[in-house]
C-alpha cells in the first residue's frame, strides 16, 4: 500500500514580517526605492512598485525560510550586472532582470541600486 504524501506549496508572498532575514533585505531595498521619487507601492501576492507601469516586483516563497528575496526589474534593454540571476526578453522592448537576494550586502549593493534606478527611469518615460 502507498501512503499519500502532501506536496508542499510554494505560495508567492509579498509580506515579509514573518521572515526576519527576508524582511531586512526588503527594508533596505524599500528605503532606496521610496527615495527615488513618486512611487506607488502595491501589495498582493507580491509587492510591486509602479510609476506609470510596474517597474519592480519583489516576492518570497512561503516555504523559503532561509532569507531569500526575489526581485524582477523591467527595462527596455538588457543589462548584464554580475549579480543578476537571469534576464528574459518578454517583448520587443521589454527585458525582465531577475535578481535573487540572499544577503544584506546584495540588498544594499550599488549595482542593485543602479539596476533599480534604471527600472525607475524606464517607467518614468
């Protein structure tokens, strides 16, 4: 006889208060983003920031307890920063830059702030 085993779900979340490491990364990034200018913050299954259209999404997975924050920054061209996990072209002039943040050093890094600033500027056009 086989016993049925429950498969854990990886529900995407955008609220990190129950994940102290992830929340620390989010707080560092949020402080930078909110200082860029007129930015609207929205919280659903993920946290997103928008200026005309969404330019930055952040989320963790419910089952990720190790302090990992996932970001997606949209630009109209490809950027090749060394900390970018993956880049995917999703339209003629739209590239999604995926970043995995596993340290406060990465969350506060100048290269990540530059990428986020470029996403903000792209959204302002």
